[in-house]
């Protein structure tokens, strides 16, 4: 019974979304649309509760369900193991809140039913990635994710959106095409003839040793292939462009679900298919690690240069995703755990940041950083949450980001001391330390690009000048020029948007202050798979 | 010259003819000449086949005066093939000629390049 | 609880204050800070009371000792506070300076907007600073260090001019950058050492150091990183820009106290975690000494050429903070004693000087040095205090600066670092001359403006004999007196510091 | 001998006779006859397949009981049955799906001719599949060519005439080469029936004599059939041919005809030359090389197109490249992949051709990308059909294309030297496919320049379109008849026959994608029966 239920959370939202699409014509009237929205929310919530129940019911034992046989040994199979339950839990936590947020954000949109339909479908597909029990299933849902989400990117239906969608599709499918090589290779070299995930890898050691260089080459291809969704340099360009989508999409999909699926896929592929024993200390490891580091450096620098609010956050996402990939590329238990904790932390931080950006855009129509002067007083709660997420992104202690950064650097340094024996050659001796340096550089850049927004919002730089110019009636003048400081106009969005924001902020702090339980759980995953 | 070259004269001729026909069919711009090339090519093959089937000093495989031993006749299969081939080639030629006529009526040219050019111009006019 | 209170109380009080004003703002009430212009309000009193209570709590904690565990971030990362003598020295110094400057700020903020916001953050920062001083391990220290950067930021860009915001951002980015540089060292030490709690004399033995190839690099990163806050070259660029744009009380504590947070961090790392024995005689020590000396000289030189009064003081801080760092880099007890005593002295002196500058701005509105001619006619008493503080900073006996500089110079000569050890006193001497060159002319021009000075402006604006208000004057006088007293009777302080030095070396 | 064993012969004969009968019938009746013939042959093929699966072996059927080497033989096995069945299904759906357009595009007086050509085409395809005699194969190749040419020129535009003549020229070249190859084979082996010829070839190979002629034979036959099936670099007739015929003709030509030749080539390799010998000759490497080159070139050219039909046609060039790549791998697995791709591409490409016509019809009969913007909202079913087809082409899991891709990729591991090239070529080709198909697809789901989802194109903007636009968006609305102009256009573009065809094609794609296992094992069995 338990096993059979595994498929439900995946297919329930997909079916619901499809039904919604089919009924598109019926939902015309405003009132019906409200009902529709709450039904969607209820469904998503139920689904999340189901996931929670499944995770709780799992309790270490890993249930699995073979849905059907695609071809030969290729089965579509779901499995609830620790790693899958971690990602599934994360997604299930975020989705209902994001849907709630979307209600208000999309309230003036004309094609809401289509939006919610695809949004809900994406939920199921993302859970599919999380719960996939073998590489084929994961690949399948990975591809489906591309197609479930591209209508959302295209939602604004502008030329810009179409261009972004096109690029998104090309990149994603291109990536999947290379990941496919990895899939086939794993299938061919598999010890069992299947592609099921096995902690520590599942390649046939003898065959693998024989064709080691070929396998490493394929690994690098597949890393970049899956890495496309995780926006690895030089395949990152779609992500900032995709910021054209409605904010709930950018926030949930392009900061969490889709991109994390990419990172999750890389982790699965590295730790559960190829196995770290084969990869550690090889040139392939250094290549992928270097790619991750280049991405971090590049993206955080670009984020500083970017003045569009959402695009800046998107660049930040790129760099943070490569934190995860950096963790993945360490090929060690600590690295895996660190990657996963950053996956968690970044999910909350970035969705929160994007939601704030969305709230600002939705309520004031401001898209660019330089328009945000004094917004901190107009939308106090929103910007409080934004500040928390910014600090966390920077890796300030007591916030979740610090924990993940700490874990990553700890993992990198222990890799460094491991490699100092010369196991990874000259490159291997330098890379881990270089990684730490890059992370710190990126943290500084994060500080620059996030806090400059915060400072601008709370401390608009021109108030005094306005005052001096106008003389006595300074405050009124300041209010009149739209700085909003002290003018008491509260433009905070309604609870639909604020509730998710506040919950995320609380989670960020909770994880930042007491991460022990989470880390212990992740250490288990790392221990079994590293 | 290799002595075998003189022994297989028919084959050589047919190969040369095949090459001539093939080249004409492929490269000539004039449709009629293309068709002629095709026919030359086909004919070359028939020559080849006929030469293969022919056995020195034997008769046509047609029953004229009662049943005779098979050794009296040349191999009948290639002859049959040639006949079939001729039928096929005639019908193909007919079809191509018909097509050529249609094209000529439409574009007043037999030159394939010319036809393509006038076709493009015609389409542009339509747009 | 006794350890926790001095950290928690001001943070809570400050947060409450901010929340209260926030609520007032949103209800469109008149904000409490600006109400009753020029008079002392209940809010001001509460604020001063909170600061006074904080001083009491810190002293109580220092007297009582003890330790407390705050949080466990992860299974290996725990945050805790522990009172020890070095921490107590800094904490008491901080809270006293804070109280005095706080009193001054009440008067000063009558001329500024958003006083309540200033009060709120001002309170929070002192809690955070005490947190740094009492931190039981490096991670805790780092936590409070970052918090300090963030919470002191609103003080820097308080005036919200474009210039102030720019300066604030510069402050922020330098500090954060420095902190992240230091973080590399923290990561590394955590990886090598595991336990990062402070012990006098350090945790590293020679074998452990040998097993950690990057240890020296890590320490150097931390020195440069935490040195940012103390304005050490090469990350000093923010200081002369950020300190002057803040309101004078904020400048005073930024220069006088917050720079010492960087010093505190370095004391903890070098003397309580890594251990001076590991570092002595390595390239790290030499590099550190060179950097410190360069900063000393450069700061003085720039101060000498600077015309804006507060900026000149800020450059002076660059120079003086590096005296302290130089003392620490010597890694011998004498140098250490000099450094820590200089912390106390410079703190008092620089706070006094900045408060004086603030008073000048409030009373006359003058900001540039060449405007200050004839200041003696306006505020003779305050200028007298300024003179005392200046003399102390130059290091003229019997003022306090002399004592610390003496220790620094002897420490340098005894450090066994060869040429650098001899270069130290020379640079200190040159810097002292420059210090005299940039501080004393103000006094001289103030009292003796010269023949051509007609004092017309002073007369016209009715500034004659217009001392700053009592709230401003008292802290200045107290601090000036302290410089003299500490210089005359340095015994107890030196003894206290020497005890710490003995413990760590 | 079971009665079922006669079915291959019956199906060929039925198809041919229906063509002959149709010549004296009216267009409508010819259509009925033709559809009936296709249905019957499909059913018969299904029986043949079932029979072969049950008995687990193939059988040879002597025509008129003349034994080899004089007689003519038909051979049926699992693979033949399966191919005939799938070809029949695709043919049926293509004809049914294009019924309305055939009526529109072909002159009334020539309707019956069109169906005659279809019948002949079917018969020749079946003959190509079943025949065991090379010369018979040649004859039917020619019939096929003539029928194909007839189908192309049916719409009688200038374009289609030139396309037909080009097709004819290229086909003649191919046929000529094929024929000379046969003659040479006959020369060295004395056989034209496949099975004895194979024995003869085997003897020759063992002897070590006639090595060069054998190589020439393989080369000439391969090149001949490659020309006919449009392998790069002999592809240049394809775009015009597929692009300007009627929809049914395009679907059949692209989906089936070129595949018939490839099937013949595979048969030639297996049944005459022997896989070992074929694999050892360098010809196979050449096929591999040109296959890969075709994949790239076709896709690149497709990306450059702005006309939908031509884009789909160039995509065929690329897909043919896939198949030749599979053959060129020279392994059993590669061959299986190639054959599976014959099926999957047949089903997919026909779907694309049929559904794209539905889109043209709601866009004022224009085929350029700009005019097609938003057409998927105006004609939802055709849009969905196109979407499925495009996704299958890109290799989306659960659709036919994915399994093909998977089979190609896994088969690559059996030939180490070509492994990496194959894998990378597949990946790159996927990307290229994605670029041109998805670009168009996004366009289909975008509103037109004026921001409407309903009205066809700026040029054809009508009052009805505007009205529909004002009342509400989405084709659903339009279909309800809110906007007379576009609403009726959508309805007219989707005759029920076409709806059925598209839905069936989608299902076929899903079947090939989801339940490929039995099909692949059937192919494997069938290849084993080839011997």
C-alpha cells in the first residue's frame, strides 16, 4: 500500500493540471476562478501532506514502486530513499506557499487557469525527479520538467518571453541530450543491468576500470548536461533571461524546483550512479570542480553589474547553484552533505528574495535596483524578509547560509588535506583551497549585490539633498518625491504574499541557529553514498 | 593490355555506356537529354545482361521445333530480365516525357535551371 | 545569566526602541525623537539609563566571571560566551566609552534627524561589541563581528546624504570583505584544530603547526581580514571616508572603540588560539610588522595633509590603531602590554577628540581645520580638553600616550626581529612628530589666532564664550581628565595588562 | 501449408488490383476502394505477423510453384509482417488524415488517379517488403518510383512538377545503380533469389575470388538505394518533393517510401551479402559517415528554413541520416535501432505532415513561421499533434523518438570505434532538432503580432477575428462559433477524418514510446530469421 502510494504525489498534480487545462474554457467567470484557485491550493496542500506522510512513513526504510517497463531493463520506478525524501520534502514544503503567493501575484493576469495548470503540473514533475528510483525515471521527469515549465516562462507572451523560452528550451534539451549519453553509458556499464540508484555507485567495477577514461569523459559530458539546469557556466545564460517569467515561476522554479532538479540530478548521477570511488582524484573531478568555481566567480561578478532586480537575483542563483555543484564535485561524504544543506538553505533564501522582488514589482511596478530607494519604509515586512534572505545569502552567521557555507568549506578543506598526499596530482592539491577562496570571494560579491539593495531600500541617499533643496518642508517634499520615507504609506502586500515570506524568513533563521538535526540527517546520506 | 580486357568487350562497352548515361542523367541541364541519358544507361545494363546470358554457339531460348535439351539454348533468365527491364524503362521514359511536356507547356523551356528560375519568379509574383 | 545580560540587554533595548519608533511612525504620530526640539525627552533619559545599566552589567560580569553556552548551530559549531581578563578589559572600556559618548550624543542628536534610530542602533552595537569581547571561541567572535558590521552601518550612513550612503557602502563592503578573508582562516583552523575555543597562549603546538601547511597563510588572512576594522593597510581605505560622515558621537565610537574590535579579534586569534610561539619569527610576523608600520606612517602623513577636521582625526585613527597592531605583532610581553594600554589610551583620546569635533560642529558648524581659527574665544574650556588629548596622543609625558608608546618602543627593540625591530621606534617617533604637526596647529590657531584675525564672524554670530552644552562638555572633560590621570597613574592598568601578557606568553 | 501463408501475396495483389480497378472508377469510388484495400492489406499483414510470431519462423512462398532459380519467391517473417503492418497503419492514417486536402488540392477529374497511385505505392511497398527476389525488387522499385512521382505531381503546381522531375531523375539514377548492381551480382553468383544468392556469395567469400566485384556490388547497390532514400549528399530532391506535394503524399513519401528502400537495403545486407561481409566492407563505414553527416547537415539546413514544410522536409534528411548511422554501425544492435527508427520516424513524420496542414489551414494557407504564430490556439488538435511529433523528434521520453535514440545510443557501445562519434552525434543532433522544432512550436503557441490568439495572421485579419478577440481568448471560444471567420476556419480545418488520424498517430507514437519492448523483440526475432 505504502509503495503504491508513492506514485500518487507525482501523478495527482499532473492529472489535476491536465484537467485544469482541459477545463480552461469553463473557467471564465471571476467567481469560478476564485474557486479554482482555492481548489488548486487545497490540492497542492493535500499533495504536500501526502508527501510528508510518505516521508514520515519511510523512516529509513526505502519503499519502491515499479510503475512500468519502458524498454528492456529500463523501468519507470519510484523510490523513497533518504536523499529523495529530502528533496521531495523541500519541494513539498515550498509549493503550497508559492501557490499561495501566486494567487495575489497573478490576480491581474488574463490567463490564470493556464498558469496554475502548468504550475501544478510542474509540482508533480518535480516530485517525480525527487522520487525517481533510477536514472531513467529521473531523466524522464527531468525532460518533462523542461516541457512542463516552458509555458510558464512564455506566460507573458512577449517577444522577450518567447526569446527567453526558446533559449531555455534549447539549453535544457541540449543538456538533456548530453545527460542522455551518461544515461546510456550507465546502462551499458551497469553492474546489475539496470540504472537503479545505489548509494556509492552502480557501475561494474571491472568494466569501469577498463574504460576509465571514456567513462570519465562521459561523466564530464553528463555533468555539464545535467548542469545546464543548474546553470553551469558557460551554459548559464538562459537563467537570467528566464527571469522574464512571472515571479512565482522565477522564484519557485528558477530558483528552486527546476534548477535544484538539475543540481539534484548531478548529485544523484555522481553519488548514486557513477560512484565517487571511480571519480575521486581524477581529471574529471577537477574539470567539473573548475567549472563550478568559474561559474561561481563569473555569476557573482555579473550579479554586481546587473541592475535589473530579478536578473540580479538570477545571477545570484547561478552562483549559488554552483556552490551545490562544487559540493557535488568534491566526491566525498562531506561534500554531498554540504551540497545538500546548501540546496536546502539556498532554496529558502532565494525563493524568499525573489518573492520580495516580486512583491515590489507587483505592487509598485519597479523593476530596477535604482528605483528602490526608500522602499524599506513603504514595504517594511517585505524588506525585512529580504534583508534576512540577503544576510543569509551572504553567509552571515545565525542565518542558514552560514551553515551551508561552513559545511562546504569544511568539506573542501578536508578534501584538500586528503589530496595533499598527492592523490589528485598537482591540480588536486590546489583546487579545494581555491574553491574556498572562490566561495569567499563570491560571498563578498553577494554582500555587495544584495546589501546594496537593502541599504538603498532603508537608507535612500538623496533624502537629505531633497530636504536641503526644499528647505523647511523637507519631509513633505521627501514624501512627495516618492521616497516614501516616514510618509507612512504601507504598501506591503496582503497576507497571501506575506505569509510565505515570513515563514521562509523563520525557516532561514531556524536553520541558521539550530542546524544540528538537518545536518545529522544529511550526514547519513553522505555516509551511505559518499 | 591485359588479355582479359579483350575477352569481356561487351561488359566494357556496357560500362562505358552506363557511365555516359549516368553522367548525362545527372549533369545535363536539358530535360530531353537527361531522358536520353537515362535510356542510354538502361540500355547499357541490358547489353550487360544480355552479354552475360549469351553462350557461344547456342540458340535463342524459344521453342521452335519441339522440345530440345536445355544445353541447346542460351541462359533464358537474363533475356527475361532484359525484357522486363525494357518494359520498366519504357514506362519510366514515358512518365518523364509527360512531365517534361507539362513543364515545357508551363515554362517554355527544357532547361531545368531555366525552369527553376522562372518558377521562382512566378512565385514571387504571386506573393 | 550574568555573562549573557551585558550582551542581550542593549540588543533587546535597542530593538525595542526601534520597534517602538517604527510603530509610532506607522501610526503617523510625531516621532518621539524629534518631539520637544532641543529639550531632553523621556526617551533620551531612558536611553542614557540603558547605557548606564549596560556599564554596570559589564562591570558586574567582569567582576563575576563565568561562561555560558548560547547556541549550537550544528553539532560542531557552538556559540558561547566566557569572561576573561582580556575580554573584561575591552568590554569595560567599550561600555564606559559608550556611556560617555551616549551622553554627548543626546545633545548632538538634537541637531540631527532620526535620533531614535540612532539610539536604537547605538544600543545594539554596544551589546554586539561586548559579545565580541566575551566571545568564548572564534566562531562566536566571528558571529558578533559580522553583526557589529551590520548594526554599526546605520550609524555611519545616518545622515542619508548621497555621500554618507556611499561611505556606508564602502564601510560595509570593506568590512564584509575583510571578514570573509578572515573566514578563510577560520575555516582552515576549524579544519585543522576542530575546537576553536580560546585558551590563553593558544592551542597550537609545534607539531600541529607542522601538520598544517597553510596555517601561516590562514593566520595572515585573518590578520589582514580583521585588520580591516582597525584600518590596517591595505584594507584601510574605508576608514577615512566612513568615520567622518557619521554623526560625531558615532565617529567617536567608531574610531575610538569599534576599531578596537578588530584589535580584539587579532588578540584572540594570535594570543588565544594560534599562539604567539607558533608565529614568532615567521614571515607572518615580519609582514604584519611591515604592514602595521606602513599604516602608522601613512596614516599620520595623510592626516597631516588633510583639511577636514573629522577626516584628519580619522586618518589619525588609521595611524594610531596600527600602533596597537604593531605592538601585537611584536609577540613579546612588553609589546603586548604597550598595545593593550594603547588600546585604552587611544580609545579615550580619540573619543575625546571626536566629541570635541562634534561639539565644534554643533556650536559653530565649522568642519574644516582652517575655519577653526580663534576657537579659543568660543570654547576655551573645550579647547583646553582638546589640547590635553592632543598632547596625550602625541605622547608627551605625563599624558597617557607616552606610557603606551614607551612600552611599544621598548617592546620593539626587544622583539629580536632585527632591522624591523629597530625601524619600529623610528617610525613611531616620526609619526609622533607628524601627530604633533596635525593636532597642535588647531590648538595654536585656536588660542592665538594671530594679528590679522578679527573674530568678526564669532562676534556676529554671538559665539563668544559659547561653550557647548553641559551634556557635551562633561564627557569631553571627563575623557580629557582620564588621559591625564591614566598617564600619571598607569600602574594598575599596566599591571593588569602585564598579567594578561604573562598568561598568554 | 497454412492459408495465412498466402496473405503476403494476397495483399500485394489486392493493392495492385485495386489500383487497376480504380482506373475506371470515379474519384469517390476509387477513394473507397483504396481505403478498403489499405485496410484489408493491413489486416492481412497483422495475420501474417501473428502467424510468424506463433510459429516462430519465417517461410518462403513460391509463386506458381516454380522452384529456384527460375521461380519468383515471397518470403515472410516476423520483421516483414511487422513492417507491412506498421506501413499499412501509417498509410491508412495518412490517407484518411489527408482526405479533405486531397479533395481540395487535386483536380476532381484526377482524383481517381491519385488513389491509383496510392494503391500502386502500397502494392510496391508491400512487394519490396515481402519479395525474396532481387529483380522483382527492382521492378517494384521502379513502380514505386513512378507511383511516387505521380503522387508528387498530383497537385500540379509548378513547384510540384519540377519537384517530380527532380525526384524522377534522382530515382532513375538510383534505380540504374541498383540494376547494375543486380546484374553484377548475377554475373558473379548466377543467382537473383536472395537465399541461393547468399549461399553463392558465401562461397565466393570463402574462395577469396571476385572480391573486388563483390565490393563493387555492395557499393553500387548501397549508393543506388541511398540515392533513392535521400541519404546526404543525395538529398537535394527531398525538400522540394516533400514540401510541395499534397499532405497525404508528403506523409507517405517521407514516412514510408524512403523507408521502403532502406528496408530493401537492410534485406540486401542480411539476405544476400551477409552481415559479416557487409560489416567488413568499408561501405558500411561510408554509410555511417554519410549518415552522421546527414544528421548534422539536415538539421542545420532545417534551422535555416523559415517555411514549415521545408523545415519538416529537411528534418527528414536528418532522420534518414539516423537510420543510416544505425546501419553503418554494422552491428545487430545498430540494425535493430535503425529498423525501429524506420517505424518511429514513419509514424512521427507522417503525424507532423498531417497536423501541420491543419495549422496551415487556419493560417490562411500560409506555411511560413510568421503566419503560423498562434495557430495552435486556433486549431488545438493539430497543435497538439504537432507538439507530440516535435517532442518525439527531439527524443522526449515516453514517445517513439526517445526509444530510437536510446537504441541508437546503446547500440553504439557494441562498436567501440564509432561509439563516441555516435553518442556525440546523437546529442548534437538532439540539440539541433530542438532548435528548429521547438522554435516553431513556441511560435505556434504565441499570439500573433497583434496580440491575438484567435485571428489567423495579420494579412488575413477579418472582422470575425476581431470580434472573437474581444469576446474572449482561446480557440475554444472560437470553436464554439463566437467568431464566424476564424471559428469556422478552425472547424473546416479539422474534418473528423483528420481528427481521427491525428489522434491515432499520437497514440501510435505513444505506443512506440511506451510499449516498445515487444516491437523491439519482434525486430530482433525478425532479424534472426533473416539468417
